[in-house]
């Protein structure tokens, strides 16, 4: 039987956003903020803006796994939001630096195995 190529449709792949507003009013709160941010980076997220991180996921199923992991990392205080958008929707994003328009980040060129 012939093996089928993976579906790399712009509607199957998703970008998972983690947006958070965490307190930094005490030493402990700052430590929790830094721990949460570091854990996001370890799971493949990249900073898009302050307190807005994004990660490319090959499918909704892989995004579900990452969501579950992030839920387990939540600090005791503050607010965290997770949002998934399709690769096609992400590509329609407009990014501006001042009045100059820049291109949107490219998804990874290959599927990475860990």
C-alpha cells in the first residue's frame, strides 16, 4: 500500500497564541512570570510582542497537546489566554512597524520530530 503524504493544507496547520497578563509586583510573582515564559519558550513558542507568544502546530491535534501542557504550567495569579488560528488566517495578519508594513512570520519549512 502506498504511503500518503502529510496534509500541509493552510486550514489544517494552526498557530497557537499564548497571551498573558501576569503580576510582577513581588519577587515571587516575578519568578513565576519568568518560569512561565521560560516554559513557553521550551515548548517551541516564540515571542511576537511582550506577553504574546505563538507556536506553529502541524494540526489541531498537536495544538491540543500543547494547550494541555500550557494549562499545567499556569501560575497561581494573573490571566492567560490561548487562541488557535489556522495557518491561512495567520497569513492574512497585517504587521506594521511604524507606518511601514512588514511580512508575517513564515511557518517552519519542515515537520520537526522530537
